C-alpha cells in the first residue's frame, strides 16, 4: 500500500498525476468509495520526490479549497 491523495476535481487530479509522472513516480487512480478521486503513489519515494509531491499536493489543496468555496457561492 502506498500514499493516497484525495481530489474532488478531475483536472487537479490529472495535474497531480502528470506532476508525479515527471518525477518518475507511477500512480494508480480510482474513485473514492464515498466521494472524490484517489491517487495512490508507491511507498519508498526518495526524499527529493517526497518533498516535491508534498509541496505540489499542498499547492493543489489550496486551489481545491478555492474551487469549493466558489462553488458554494
């Protein structure tokens, strides 16, 4: 089992998958059982890869929050 990242927007999910791919990281994508989309990355990423993935995910989460807030309005 690897690390799982949740998304609620397909475009943001795809951006994350493409980002991981550029770092040579394979990913698996599936729908969450309740809501959203899950991207799973493998365990054992090196420190550079993990830091890059964490930073990108944090950036995307900021965008995802803005999208959710604009949808509520």
